[in-house]
């Protein structure tokens, strides 16, 4: 009904635009009324709508607020403008200048005029309405873009890559961006601060609260040690400025990368869940109020330990609270069960997203932002057995690890590059060492570690007075290539009697000055030796 | 850099396979598609241009062996151009070079008559 009244005013404005000369020609007294609203329950509305032509105001047999207003303004004749059965405006005329009544010819002319003006006016009204709606839609879209921009700007652009750990994360925004966030803070003593949180609102306001909370969290994480103290400090800092009815749930913990412990505190967020290497999972509990509700809160702490192969899983509400078409919720029990049933590390995220799609169906419109973080403690090869004949002049230049997977030998090559400039080897030797390291790493990933990304290849670079040593170790899982294998036969390969593959070990042996293999049950090491030109310590 | 293999037909049915990027296991699909294309075109000889290849590993060598095996069966010469000294050495020790003549320029490789580099 509000729309109807608005259109009525529009019609009045149209009338006012007519030049005065027209009023003179029509022979009417000029009137000037203030805007007249016809209330939805005013009987005049139905009367004008159904009149079928000009209405003599004096002949109306009832009283109503609008009729009184029109009479008070000196209106004599009302010509309703009706389009598709709906009253969209009135042309109001005062008495004729001659003080005679309007003739039937006048009325016919006015009825005909109204019949032609009404549809044109209706079209103009619709266009104006569409323009207004388009502006509104654009405003909403723009706000969504701003919220998305803020959100994405404050999510980590790069994940940390600590040695012997694999960190994976997924942030999948809903159509209307929520206030999810996660981040990592590198701390002293080989520790990593991890937080996952959610602001209880959507759009730009939530994104702004997210951005400021995250900044306060990062600062507090670097200053304070205990996760509980960090959340307490953050709560006290954000609480005074928190908008009404908004608060932030957040889990913050410190991962000790050497010991595998995750000590955490929880401000009303979902509990962390650990998926065990051999299957199974367990949630760990710590309680505390969401951030921003009340100052002076304390936060309980708890600790979980990750053994090699275990995965720590953190997540926001949207995953457990997703609904299927029947209205059932995905739920925490299913989530915890799937964390135990799925693969480890990054693969767990794909597994859970696939399970979620199984549950919701593929045309599910995501209700809220989904944020998940999976941190796996990698399985590293057992330490090298004591080397009885280690020369006294040997020193370790670098030790690094590479996750197993096709193409990852290039990660080992990249890590190697930083030494190659400093070492006294000519270009020919450098190229050959590159090829040998690439091939040995490929063998280790493919044969030793079965290309499983959670199994790492360890690369150690040693300098000796007259040689550079590179040791490449895997977990000794699969069939190993051995140093006494026969050389590949190109003629047999071309005749199709031998696989076209199988060049790796041959290439390694041809590229380096010496190659040794050390093997135990859980570690297989290939040692590459490259003589240095100087003869003395070439590094 | 992703691998790419592009076929261009030069004179007298000699097809040039212009390779770029990293020739490793992940290059297999592109390499096989390009090789199939030049066989469909009925190439009488194949020139592999390695000028834009920065990295070749044992899986890449296996892909070349497959091309050589097919060429040997069809009695179709394979020539190579644009290899760095390092990869020339690799092709020599693996004896791939016994079945694939190496040239200094693509023009010479297409003609197949210029002085050999070995």
C-alpha cells in the first residue's frame, strides 16, 4: 500500500510540470495543493479506482480525510489515473473560470486524457522504481565486495612451512561473507601460534571486528606466553569497543614444533580435534567465554600431544552446523568420526569437504563461511645410524625436508641452489649434481616413500675438505633401487623389451664421483659425493 | 614452468616439435598429444627442439625413448637441436644420441644435411 501512495504523489508532480498556459486553456482556476496521501483504508481510494471517469467532488456521498483535504484545497473535479485496475494518480481541477459546471464534453475529454496518460505514467513510475532497485542492489553488492576484500586481506597469504610439519588450511566464504579468520604467528624457540575464530555477524561490520581482533591477537601472542593469558588480554582490549550484540569466538594455541605439544585456550570456539596416525580421533576441551562479552574473563588451558603422523584439526561453525535438505545438521559426532576416518594432513580437508557434500547434496547453498586448518606432524626417517668412519673434517651445511609427491624434487633443487654459488665446483659439476640430487630425491619420494606427502624426504648437505656430500633419505617403505642394478639398455628399450623408464639410478651414478647406499629397516639413504676442485676445504 | 609441446610443419614433411618448460613425468600428456599430432600429419622426419627446455629428468628421458622407439619401428629419423652441453652429455651417456642426431640450428636439423656436432 505504501507503494500505491508513493505513486500517487508522483502523479501529482507530473501534473505540476504542465505549463500554466494549459490551465488557462482548460478554463480552470489554478489550485495548488500540498501533497495528499490517501490512506489504504480511506474509502476514496476504492471510489476513485472504480469511478471509470472524472469524479465531481461535491457529488461524493461520503466523507473521508482525503476528500476533506481535496475540498479544502479548492478541488472541484478529480480525474483518477488508473492503470491495470490500480489507482496511480489523480488530476485535480478547481472550478471553471466561468463558474459554470464542467460539461459532459469536458468530462469526456478529461476521461480520454486520463486513459492515455495513465499507462504512460505507469511506465515512467516502473522505470523509476527499477532504477531505485538497481541502485540498492549495487549498494548491497558493493558492501559484499568490501567485506570480502577486508576478509581476504587479513587471511594469511602464505601458510607457514615448518620443518617436519605440514600446515594446510581452507577458507571458503559463503555468498554473504561472515567473520571467520585464522592465522599463524611464528614464536621463539621453534613454536608456532595458531588461531581460528569467528565473529558473530556478517558483512562489513563483522569483517572490521575480525580485522581489529586479529591485530590485537597477533600482538598479544608475541608478548605473552600462555594461551590463556593471550585470550584474557585480547578480551580486555576488544571488549570496550565491541559493537552491541557482537562477540568473537576464538581458539588460540601454541604448537611446540620440537615436542609436538599443542597448548591451547578457548574463547567459546569449537574444540580442537586430533586425528591419529593409525586411525581414530579425540576432541580436547578447554572452556572460556567468547571475546568481547565481558571484561576480566579467565581462560582455561589444555594440552594435546601430536605424535608423528597425527593431525591437529581446527574449524569454524559452518562445517558442523551445515544442514541437509531434510533439515538435519552435519553435527559434531560425524565431524569427529570423519577426522578419525579420513586421511592425514591436507588430505583430511579434501576428505571432509567431500563428506560434507555427500551429506548436504551438491546444490547446497553454503550457509556461513567455512574455515578449516589441518596441521600434521610428519613422519621423518629414523636418525642415521652412527657413521663409524666419519672424517673429522666433515661439517653439516644444511638439513631440510621435502614432502613426497610428483615434481617435488624441484623443491630439493631450490634448497640446494643457495650452496652451489659458494662451493668450489665448475658449471659442469653443478649441473651434474643438480641432476643427481633430482633423481635421488625422485627415487626416495617414489620408491622409498610411496609418494605419500606426509612422508618426508630428508636432504643433508655436508662439506668435507675435498668433497661435497649430499645425503638423501627416505623412510624405506617400498622397493628400493640398489647400486648393483644393471645399466639400462637403450637397444632393448627401443625394441620394447625393456621399460622406457628406469634411468634414475644410472644417471646418478654417471653424474657424481661416488655413490653409497645406507639402509636400515626404517631409513634408506643415498649418499652422493662430488669432488671439489680446490682439494682443500672448498666451501 | 609448465611444459608445452608445439608442432610446426616445415618443408618436405619434416615436423618440428618445439618443446618448452620442464620435461618430466608431468609433461607426458602434452608430449604424447603433440607426437600423435605429427604422426597424423605423416611426418617423414621429426626434429625435437629443446632450446626452451630448462630441465630434463629421467621421466623426461623415458618420454623421448618412447618417441625414439616409435620412430625406429617406422624407420623415421629423429633429430635434436637446442640441447645444453649438460643435456648433450646426458643424452650421450644414456646413448639416446646414437638414435637421434644432434644439430646446432633448427634449419640444419630440418635439412638434416649439415655438419654434425658430435
